[in-house]
C-alpha cells in the first residue's frame, strides 16, 4: 500500500483565517514532506521532517507552520495567507530522507486564498 | 544546488509512435533520477526511476537511460496511447531532501 492521505481536498480561506492541512501515511515511512505546486509548474519543496524532526525549511514564510505530531502524521498550519499562496499543496513521504528512496505523493490539497 | 533542465516543454505524438523526453542535471554527485507522471488535477505518480549505478532500466513500454558522463537522462515511451497524455517531470537528487524537478513536459498523444 503506497497511500498518502491528505485532507481537505479543497480549501477556500480568507486572508485573516487560520486553517490546517493534514496528511497521514501508514507505510512506516520516517520522512515526510510538504511541497507547493503552482499551475503549470513543478512541485517546490517547502519542508522536510525526518524521524519527526524538522530537517529542512526552504525559506518558507512564517505564515506556513509545519507540525509533525508523530511518525504517521504531518500538518501544515496556515495563517494570514496571501492570494499568491493559492496552489496545490502536496504531502509526500519516503522510507527516510537518505539516498534515493522513492517519494510517494498524496492527492494534494487545493488551496484558494481570497 | 542541483539544477535540472527538461526538454521539450510540450510534445505531441500520434498514437503508436514513440516519445522521448530529455533532462540534464548539473551536480555530478546526484545519484537518483525518478520520473513522475501527473495527470490534470491529480498527484505526481512515480512511473520509473534509475540509480547512478545503472545505465538503463525498462518497465514494459517505459524505459529510462542515464549517461553519467554527459549528466543527462531520458525517458522513452514506446507504442504511446492516449492515456499516456499527461505532464511528465524528471528529477534528480543526492539525498531525498534536495530533490529538484525539471520544469515538466506536456505530452499529448493524438488518437
């Protein structure tokens, strides 16, 4: 089973709202990722958690706040977003963040900021 | 950091023809090269990958070749079908947390 589950699938939020995106995997993977994908562009890495610790933050604005409550769950807390933050947010996981382990993507959460 | 270039940006072929997408990478230390297929409104899905100790890998109608000296790798799809129509991304990495994607190729297979 190579399933990464993301909720919600669609989210519309105002610029003053606080919301969260959730991600879950039960493959025993120890690395989890958040990517952002704008239309007609490749996925861009935002955060990496390795063994439940934040290992990479690709200079993401503080209005995006990741959280890894346990090895199966990954959240992305959203606050005071801008319309340009509207995008597809992809969660992914891999066995670990070492060499060349396959990264599996979730279905994504479509975020619209109004 | 790694820089991946992908060509062409769009590719249109007749059903049954072959399609080839090419990528180059900049960091000679990169050792893992996956290819993802993304259909409209869906997630990227891994279709094939290759590691630097292998020159070619094949899975049914899909093959990937790697030339480490020239730092380029290619995706080959034979006997294309309409359901192969999608955006294809190549990627390169040393460690998973530095994976860089190419800009993508929109493949259209005409019936």
